[in-house]
C-alpha cells in the first residue's frame, strides 16, 4: 500500500493531468487531527472540477488501490471534497478558493513539490 505522501502525489499528478490550477500539496501531520496530507487545487468551471475529481478517484484506485471514504460537492462542483482518511482533497472553483483561503489555515505546513504544477 502507498504511503500518505505517495497517495498525495498520485492525486496531485491526476489533478495536474486535468489542468488543475494552483495545485498545492501540503504535509499537515501534527498540525491538524483530521489528516496528514492536504491537496488543494483550482478548476475554471464545474465540469473541470468534476473531471479532476474523477481523475483523482480513478488514479488512486488504479495505482494504489485506495478509494475515498466520502466525496462531497460533486453535484454542484464549486467545492468538491474527497476524504481519503490520511489525505483530504479540496477542488475549488477559483473564486471559491480565493474566498475560503484554505491554503492559509496551515502556514507552518511543509509544501510537498508536485511535478508539473
């Protein structure tokens, strides 16, 4: 089974392949109790946000055998949350991402480089 960081990289790579914007992968271990890794990315429209979510789901299942415990917001598409337990994925429309500014919640988090982002 893949490590938390590897699952995050797999998800981030899938997001990049679907042209997600501002892809941010953060190690939040010890900073929050809800997960160890957070992936935040942006989409230009609801169709793209759903495509990013589908690509992340498919790639994580195929490569690491991991599937999300829950996916919320896919019907609307302005903020999709995918909960993998140790990894939380947030896919925002750009305006929603700017409004909620989740990136600023963990200023001490270690940024994990994402190839292609």
